[in-house]
C-alpha cells in the first residue's frame, strides 16, 4: 500500500475543528491509519490531515494508542517550538557562546 493511495480515499476521512493553538474557524479532514513501515520495521500510525486553510500534512508516530487529534495537536506545537529556537538564535543571541568562555 502506498500512502498517496490512502489520501485518495476521501470517504475514509473524518471532519473536526482544528485543535491547533491559534486556529479558529478552521475545519480539518483527517485520517489515521496504522501500517507496518519497512524503514522503521514496526507498526507506525500515519495521520493525513487536510485543512480548510488549504494546507495538508502527513505525520507519523510510533505510538499506536495516540489519537489522530493528539497527533495533529503535537504537530501544531512543532511550529511554536521552531519559532522559539529561531528567535533565541537570531534575536537574543543564544548559542553565540565560544568554547573557553569566560576568558
């Protein structure tokens, strides 16, 4: 089975309001499916998400007990974390240390 084939079967998708922080009036269509992924050699839960904001993403997790909405919520946190690191590096100057400091 190919993941792109999973995305084509629109009848298997469910609808729900977005659980992602800051998104209001956004409806998601999502589908979670457990598949054995050869590179990982184990069962992986794939969550394909389509947003009414014309975005889509595919997330994967190794915990088969995670619900699709939980996976989508955690994926949303990813952007906040990346933005925090970017601000720390460029705005605050974090990680600008040198070995041997202080002199």
